[in-house]
C-alpha cells in the first residue's frame, strides 16, 4: 500500500566553469601564488559540477552529499564572482524534468546566463534525489522510517525555497517544473508523504488509536490539498493525480478505521459502524478507480472484517442506532512534520574552495578606495610638479643662476654647461624625435583594437535584431542593445580618452617645434655653444657683493626645496595599505560596507602628514620666489646694461628655458608612451570582454534557435486536405454533369488561377431513369448484367436504409426554402493511379476484379445538371 511519489531529476548540459572563472581571476588579481591558487579552485569547482550533474546519480546518501556540496559552493562563490551576461558570462542549460519531449521536437529546456538559475536547478535536483532516496527506504524498521521522514521534509523545504525565490533569481518565466505553482505542489506532496511516514511509525509502534487517527486525517488533508492544487493543471506527470486521489481516500479511511476503534472502546457502537461504513466506501472507491496504481487489498479486508463483526454484534447485542455520515463528529488533526528550511551550508562536509578570495562587494570597495587613493596622490604630485615648473620658469625669466655666474662676458656660464651636458646625456632632440615618431603607431594600434571590439558588438546586435524581427515574441532573450549599454558606454569613454590624447599629442608637438632650435643649440659642443652666445663687455665686479651672496643663498634654498619635493613624491608613491581587512570587518559587522566613510577616514589618517608637507613646501617656495625677485631687482640695478649684454642675457635665458622645456617634453612623451601602452592592455581586456560576451551570445542564440525549431516541430500543424479535381472547374464554378464514362485525368491549365469549389446544386428528383449502359462510350466493355448498381438511378426508389458511401463526404449543407436538404450520394471517382482497372486500361474495370472499397464508375448523367458531360481522354 505504501506507494510513494518521487520526483525526476533535471538534466543539465555540460558547462566549463574553469575557463571563464580563470579568465576573471587573471584579470582581477595580480599574478602570483594567490592567482594560481584561485585558478586551481576554479578547476576543482568544474570537476565538482561534473560529479554532481554530469553522470547518473545513485539513490544514495553519498550522491545527495555531492549535490549538496555543489549547491553550497555555488552559494559561496555568488558574492565573489560577478555572474552576468556582460561580465562573467556562463550559460547554464537545463531540461524540464517532467517534459518527455516528442520524436522531432525534443524536450523543453531553458538556457540562462544566471548563477541564480543554476542554484535553483541544483536545489531542485537535491529535493528530487532526496524524494527518491526516501522512497527507497525500508519502512519496516525505525531507521528506514526516520530516514524517509527526514528526506521528505528536506525535499519539501527545498521545493518551498524554490517557490519563494525562483522568480527573483531568474527575472524571467521559468520552465514548468520549477515554476512556483509546480514546486509549491511538490512541496505539499513531500510534506504529505512525511506525515504518512509518521502515521506508519505510529501504527507500527501501536500508539493510541486516537493519535493514529489524527495523524492519518492530517495526512489525508495534505494529500487533498495537493490534489486540489494540481487537479486542473497539466504540470505534473499524469500518474501523480490518481495516486494523490487514492492516498487522500486511503488516509481518510485509516483515520475512520482507527477512530472507529476508539468509538468501540467508548461503547459507541453505532458510531463505530458508521465510521467503518464510510471507510469501506472510501477503499471501495480506491479499489474500483485506482487499482492499477495502488494495492489496498489488505486494508480492504481489514476494514470489511471489522465492519462485519461490528454489524453482527450490534444486530444481536447492542442495537445501537447508526448515525448518518454528516452527523459523525469530525476527527482531529495532528501534524508532526514541517518543511526543513534551506540554511547554507547544507552539506556537513563543505569546505569553501575560494575561502581566501574576498567577496565581490569587498573587491569593489577596495577598487574604489584605490581610485580615491590614486586621485589624492596624483593631485599632490601634480601640485608639486606645477610648483617646480613655476619656479624654473621664474628663474629662466630672470636668467638665474646664469646671470650671477656670467662675469667674463665671453664664456659659457657653468649652469648652462650643466644643462647642456644633461640634455646631451638624455639623447637630445633625437630622443624627442623618436618618441614623437612612436606616438602615431601606438595611437593607431589602440584605435584598431577599440574599433574591432565595437565591430563585434555591432555584428552580434544586428543579428539579434534580425532574429527578433523574424521570430517576434518567440525570441525571448535580453536584447543586445540593452545588454551592451555598459560596454558601449565604456567604448565611448575610450573614444573620448583617445581624442583627448590626440589633442595632448598635438600640444606637445607644437611646443617642441617652438623650442626645437634652442634645444638643438644646447646639444652642441661647448665651443659651438660659446660661439653661438653673443659676447659682451665684462660686467662690473659683483663677485662677493652682498646682493650676489643673497641670490646664491636663495637659489640654494630653492634647490633644496626641489630635492625635498622629489623625495616627498617618492614617499607618496611608495605608501601602501591593504584595506581588505577593514572592509571585511565592516561587512561582517554591519552586513554592508560604507566605502566612502571608511575610505575617507583611512586616507586622511595615512596621507594627512604627507598632504601637510606638500602645502608647507608650496608655501616655502612662494616666499623664496618673492625674495629672489626682490634680490634680482637690486642685482639688475648694480649691473652695467648695454645692447650687447641685453642680447647675451636673452640668449642665456632662452637656453635655460630650452632645458626646462626639454625635460618637460621628454617627461610628457614618455608618460604618453606609457599611457598608450597601458591603454593597449586595458583595450585588449575590453576586446576580450566583448569577444567573450559575443561568443556567449552566439552560443545562446544557437541554443535558442534549436529550441525554437524543436518547439515549432512540436506544434500541431493545421490539416491540409487537397480538394479533388471533380470539385473544381476552369471557369464555371459548378459541378459538371455526371456521366457513366470514366472521369478524365486533370489537364494542366497554364496561366489559369484555380477557383474555389462551389456548392453543388441539389439533385432533381424525377421519374425519368437512364440505363447505365446507354451512355457508355464506344469501345468500352459493358458491365456484366449480374453486377449490382451501387448507385441507384435518379428516378429509382431508394431503400429506406441507405448504405454509407465508400468515400468521405463533405460538410453538411444547410437546407434553403424551396430546396431539399443535401442528400448523401456516392461521390464520382476521379483519376486514381492506384486503381487497378483504371490504370493503363482504356476500358472500365469489371466489378468482378474491382478493388475492395473502390467505388465503381458513375452511372449516366443525372437530369437537371445544366452542363454537358466532359469528353474522356484515354490514358496514354
């Protein structure tokens, strides 16, 4: 009698998890031991999926443990990998567990790039396998009963969890097997079976009949609710419905039986008989309707024996009145089961393969923190570099320190010689020319990578739009134009970056052209450089004067400030602090991360002292430059001035400016080269991202096309019955007159559009009769006289019981005033290539050799038809 329902497992398509996860790990984590360890964990996860889903599973605890470990691992990696269509794109394909498919269409399946979908299907299989394991238990001992009850309650909880989360996890319509209605019904069925197991245990332990009756009544209630939920829905296998109906009646019969025992103990013999009669009616219904699904012979015999004995005792001894069924007191209910909630981890042997990988929310917070840190450091460094350039520009405009070194008037100042030597050591204008020459190639390479990436998106989007136009609402997947919005925004940002880089390159080239000659002069040997600088009369002896000493001291202090800035810049770049632990602590304590508040606080703590030093350096330089300008004014007043000295000073100023421009141009060009190279790596990652998502979309598109073809093949096609030739005429639109001659083969009418068949007019009943042989064409053998005419002549009296025609008739025609109704008549036979007598024979076949079921040739033309008989074209 213990016939339990178990759920079939869903089947999954093979998926390589290792490749996309390793690619994400390589892009997101620096190389080293951690990256290699994460990649090994990805390989282990892929193997775990194959073990859980890639082979048939035994109905054993170890197989369920494997499924539970895989589900736990999916829950563990969900916050650590951005599974989506435009990031870590992995398409999971699952078949409907209850759809058997068709010969040509295959079974229904759904493919989604969603980890939530994978989790839902895996949890469904956990519940299904638990139901199968429970159904295999030996219910004759306590261990089997406990195991069955535990697994049924777990299966009920798994299905209930799917019901609560499937719509939010998928964000689209799921397959029927995991729809909320279906899994809700399955959850209730599993709960009912768990309750039945407790009823069996109570019966086996010989508990009080009142308790057993309540347990059975509760189980009957669960089964009844489950049957009501799926009664009018074609979501579960057909064999489930009769089992649910039978179990509802059986458990109710058990409740009545045990309640009757309790009534007998209370000396309520009439109630005992009433309940036993109700139980007998219930099991009789099960035996008559559901005997092929469940065997209840033992229960029927037990109830009938009890009923017979009760009636006998009551008839001879007690004579208690048997109450009506509606007057019986309702039996109480006692539920000992509940759905086991899904609490991760489900497996007792679970260990997170990616335990050392931080959650994605922490990764994102660390990324934003690093961006804030980079902005702060770059802003401070930019301030110091701008201040240094300003100081160099001021000194160059004042021709310092060359002015206080140029005392002879005909030699190159030592500061200019030092600048010339530095420029020559760095390669001079050849270095700048080579760097400028490399920029267009680097720019073009980046443009090509970006254009190719966007081309991949454009082609796939065009294909998706074409298929969406073709299949309309059948094409159920995320439109490419919506899916690619983040990628296109990223591509537009790259375009803007490249455009700004082109503008910056143009400014550098323009600046280089304006200072190229002076920089080239700095690259010449000392003799040529001295010859290029105009000579002037020696200045007055200013060496040792107070103003010169003041200037030297101020310039030395300014140089010291510059060196301090270089050291401060290096210190700012070298500061490193890992915020992962901070964010992990915040996530563990609050369940969320307030990144901005944490990052601002930590940045102020780490970089507050450095920021203060930068501001002090800027303020100190400002005071030094002010004092240098004042001292230079005093120096200029003491210095002898003439045209030659002014020209020499102007050249020396230009050489000092050229040196500063050379240093800045080289730095800018090297920074531009580094920028383009780094951008190339970023664009290659962007291209890989575009390529991966396009490939995933192509795979999804192929799967969807295959599913559409299968669904179209499963759809019933409308019947297409060709019209016989005798119902169509080239121009008249009416049925030609019948004749005893064979109907000629249809001729092909070139350029003539076939007309729809017209309703044939009703026959005219008259007394005239025609002989079948009178209208036979010459050369045609007459039919033997003994052959009975299957169709009576128009004027002949037809028998009352008319025989059914051998050919299929058309739809019934309405009766119009003045016309009789459409009378059944044998249809004339058109050219039939399978008819023996007609094929290759110019004469009419003899009824003796006529094929069974084949109507003979029609008799003579019926009177009343307006058109003459068509001539016969013999078969060549």
